[in-house]
C-alpha cells in the first residue's frame, strides 16, 4: 500500500510516494529533504519538527505514515518565532527552585495560551535546556474566534465554563503525553507547569467564569498569581507538581504581556514601547520608573479575520508581497492573505496610488488569480477594516505618549512581540501608519516574548520578582473613558496622518 | 437657489468648519460653514431655508456617500463638525420657534458597553437631518431610556451595541421598552448587529449606517 506525501517548503512543492508504515524522516531523507536531527532519529532532540496539515507539529523521526498527508517543512523563520531566545532576552542565573527537587530528572512545562494557538515549551530542569516545543490550535476555537464570543457562551451557563475549561486541560494533557512519547520522559518527572496567557484564557484554565471581563467595568475575577493542583485538574504528572498561573494586570492586559515585558533585558533601559498585536492590540510604554499600558481592541483584521480573502498564517497564506511578487507560507499555491501579506499589499497599493490616502479604491485590487474560478483580492471593505485596526493601535501609542508626557523623540526602542509582529515587514507597517514613522529606526522584532517569559519563569524562581516589579510600576489606562481616544483614533484612520 | 446657501452646502459636504480650519486643503483661507451661515442670516435668509435647502441636503449627500463606502469615518466626522458649526447660529431659532425640527431622537449605547464612536456619528447625522437628538451616552440602562421616552413623547429611540456580549442587553432593553411603551419605535445598530437579530428581538429597524436611520425617521415620522 502506497500513500501520497505532499511536501510544501519555502523553495517549492512536490508530491512523493511512501510505503505504509514508513517513517516520515526516512521518506523525506531519501528524496533529499534534509531534516536537522542532531540526535540521529532517536526521538530525543526535538529538532526534526515538521507540520502535518490537520495533525499539527510532529517529530519527523517518530511519525509513521498510514494515510495521504501534506507535510509543511518549517522554514527556519517559522521556528525562530517560537524559539525562546534573542539578544534582548533577560539573562538570569539558572535557579529553578522547588520543582527541580521533586525528581532526579525534572522537566518543567511552560505554556503560552493564546486565543488562537497554544505553545508548549518543555525545559530540562537540571540544566535549563529546551527539550521540545509544540504548537497546538486552541481547541476552544469552535466556540468563537475571539475572547468575547467565547465569554458570551458562558454568560449564565456554568456548563459552558466547565466545557471550555476542559478543552484547555485536554490540550495540556495531550501535549504532555506527546512529550512523554517523544522523549521517553516519565510522567512523574514533569514537576511544574507555568502558564501565561490573556486574562480570559487564565480564567478558563482555572475554571473560573470570565463573564465580568466582557462587560463594563471589565473587572476580571482575578489577576494575581494562582497556583492550581495538577492532580485535581486530572493531570497525572508528579504528585507534588503545581500549575502556576503568572499574574496579570487587568482584564485586557494578561500575564502574556507582563511576562513578555519581564523577559526583556534590563539594559534595554530608557524609554521603550512594547506591543503584541493580536486581537486585543496591547500597547505598553515603559520608562525607567513608571510603565503605562492599554488595550486598543484593534480587532482580528491582522489575523485575517473580517478580510474577504483573509486567512490565518498557515500554509498557502500570502505572507509577503513585494513589487508584485507573492510569497506564501510553505510556498504552496496562494490560498488567502494573512496579516503580514495584507500589510504589504496595502503598502504596495499606497505606493502605486491604487488607494487614496483616505482609503478609497476604484475597484478591487487583484492579488492573485486562482484558475478561472477564484481571485484573491482586496476589496473596499477590507481596506476599511485595516484602517480601523491600524488606527486603534496608532491611537493607543499616541495616548500612552501623551499621558506620560514623552514624545516620539524620547522613545529609544519599539519592541514588536508576537507572531504577526515577527513576520511583519516594518517598512510596510510604517507605510500604512500602523507604526509611527518617527520610530522607524527603533523597531525591534522579538518573536514570542510571552513564551520566553514563561520559560524564564521555569528557569529561575526569581523571575517572578521581575514580574511583580513590573506590575507594581504599571498604570493601566482605560481607553473607553479616555476623552482623547476618539479624536486620536479618527485622525489615524486615513493613511496619510492628518493629525491636527 | 441663493449662492450663499450653495456655499454652505458644499462646506458641509467637504467638511469646511470655519475660516481658520486647514481642512480640506483645497478650501484653505475661505470662509467655512460657521461664517457663511452667519452671513446668510445677516442677509435676511430665513433659518429654515438655510436648514432645509443648505444643511440637510448636504448631510444627505454625505450620508449617502458613506453608505456607498466612498468616504469613511474621518470625512463624515468633518462634515458633521461643519454642520455643528452652522447649527450654532440656527439653534436660537428652534427655541424662538422660527425654525422647526422634525422630531426627537433619543440615542445611547446599551448597558455594559462603552463604545461610542459609531453612536456619535449616527447622532450627528440624524441631527444634521433636522432632528433634535438626545444623546444619553454610553452604558445606558433601560430605565434611563424610559425616562427620556416620558420626557419626549413621540420620540424615536436608537440603541447601539459593539460587543457580542452586550447584544443581549440590547435585547433586554428592547423588550422592556416595548412592554411599557408598545408604540415606541426602536432603531438598532452597531458592528455585530444584523437585521436577523433585529427580527429576533422585535426592534423596528436596523441599519448598518447612519443614513439608513435618517431615511427611516423621515418616512416614519408622520405616522407617529
Ligand atoms: C475603537 C474601538 C474601541 C475603543 C472604543 C472607544 C470609544 N469611545 O468608542 C476602545 C479602545 C476603548 C475599545 C475598547 C474595548 N473593545 Co473595542 N473596538 C474598537 C474598534 C477598533 C473600532 C470600533 C469603532 O469605533 N468603529 C468605527 C465606528 C464608526 O463603527 P461602528 O461603531 O460599527 O458604527 C457604525 C455602524 O455600526 C452604525 N451604528 C452604530 N451604532 C448604531 C446605532 C444605530 C441606531 C444605527 C442605526 C446604526 C449604528 O453606524 C456607524 C457608522 O457607520 C473595534 C474593532 C474594529 N476593527 O472594528 C473594536 C471592538 C468593537 N472592541 C472589542 C472589544 C472586545 C473591546 C473590549 C471589551 C476589550 C478590548 N480591549 O479588546 C474593550 C472594552 C473597554 C476596555 N476595557 O478597554 C471587540 C468586540 C468583539 C466582539 N466579539 O464583540 C472589537 C470588534 C475588536 C475585537 N475583535 O476584539 N474598543
């Protein structure tokens, strides 16, 4: 019995055949696809990760073929977003504390629960090395794309809270099992799980009804450090292992943002901006003493939602567009447009005067013709969605600066965290006015800082001090009651800034 | 039509508030809606003529352009500001009775929701359509709407909601208002709201944009 294996890679795609039960890494190797596997296919290094459509990330050396599959070989680019280190990562002595004492081969798990994806990092607590990284789709996605829709399911329905809680627990369970299978680690050796996420996700994992977050005054039930019992949650890991939820600031500034900030080096010093552009569009301004934070509610346009041909950043999504040249993730045939592609295309349209500074187009802009039946294009409404989203972020930046009394000239760095931020072409982002032109040479893309923060919290028990220090210095700005917001927002909707 | 009324009209259409305003660049250093309305009144043109032949038709053009997606929020807001500037001179005549409004429109963002940009635009466009607008602000509980209904008999009510979660409060508000005042007409809108939802909750009218609401009010006011 032979199966079809379709291979998508940065440089092209092809379909090969494979025998029933053959190991994916061998099949790929025979065809000349080099998969980096320092452990030589022993299943211990976790470097040979590939993405199988519909199945997620798997270790190629462990995966046996029993059906037709599509393999997306991660370009180095893809994995680097998740990779926990960059030059601005805080350096901390390895000091894992209590969890390292619970076993002689202790392993910690750091989890970053995003609304769309969940990332797992397994850390060897004897030396601090990263053993495995797994990415999972948040299984709650069937209950709505954004946190508000999911909370909406829970209003007056305790059953739904429980259900959404269990979905997250299931994801944690299955990724722990995957790790155990992949590495031969014993369940009892997993001695700590440290979790970051937006405030709503933290409520769900704790099994707490997040409803209050969705109604004015948007007060969460908790923001403090929470310790859950792994056994009570049904996780059969080390009997004394704890699940630590890192603290948040407010309903819309979660521990993902705070841990991300804490993961940055002290030497960054001075005044810097920090943003993680997802659906909530959090923006933070940090000075040596005080910190200001707000959530701009940009919406999911940059995640491809509400865009006629929009898509998540997955295989087939147009992720870059330069002078009419299209690049897609995994180099497969264009299928949709993800956030970074969208920003590039609109920047291109602005340069070519295909869209007016006010956002008016004369006809839809055709990006790609897919056979006779389908065209991938940008419509008038798509432009409007982008205008609203980028104006919200730009207005948030304006307001933080005004509140702090600083100007653009005082800002030394502008840290862009998160997946979308990492792939984004900063030139295009400035062109469309998502980021201010004045900060052009100060932009720094750092990948998944939230995940880095969670990992650091396993590596050092003193990391929590950094987090508490940040929390004690941060003021949350509620934009809903901010008198300047409407003016700043509206004056940033046009592409050419017409700030008065 | 008088040339000056024509001019007021184009100031409103293109958002020229007053002489000092730099916007739009093409009308720099010219008189704006504010100055021209004063001049028109000084020349003896009646306030209702300025309103009905100059201001309202201009706002209608703006509203229609917005509905067709030809202009967007900033341009509509500039037009509304120009209209407000002209209205400053007209307002005293509403009190004296020399000029009349078409009726009263009460609007607010429903309980639990603080989004008001869309609601503000709707309020401005309806005011520009010749209506008196009572804006109750954001996070408005049903009782507050009821107070206004008692205070302005025959008014129309508009509800705005931007959150999936507060659409439920919109439903509750409509229900409460209709129970106590069965003849009151309730208009609803906001990004997540649809006409299906309107039907489900028993509201009278849904519009994705302000101009639809203006049209509805104009055609239904005699019936009230
Ligand atoms: C600006 C904005 C804000 C501002 C609001 C400022 C203000 N004073 O209103 C701020 C930043 C404060 C804000 C806050 C929140 N927001 Co907000 N916000 C937005 C944003 C970016 C634009 C909304 C907007 O003003 N659009 C422009 C106006 C003109 O459009 P409109 O309101 O739809 O109105 C038009 C029509 O709907 C219609 N209309 C409106 N009302 C009515 C009424 C009647 C009677 C009629 C006829 C017509 C009508 O006419 C208008 C003109 O055409 C959207 C996302 C987006 N890209 O759209 C999110 C969005 C609405 N927010 C959202 C959320 C969740 C929030 C928060 C609860 C959480 C958060 N931070 O993310 C908070 C709450 C407060 C807090 N804790 O900060 C979500 C809602 C998701 C959902 N499923 O419900 C959105 C969709 C973003 C997202 N996907 O996450 N937000």
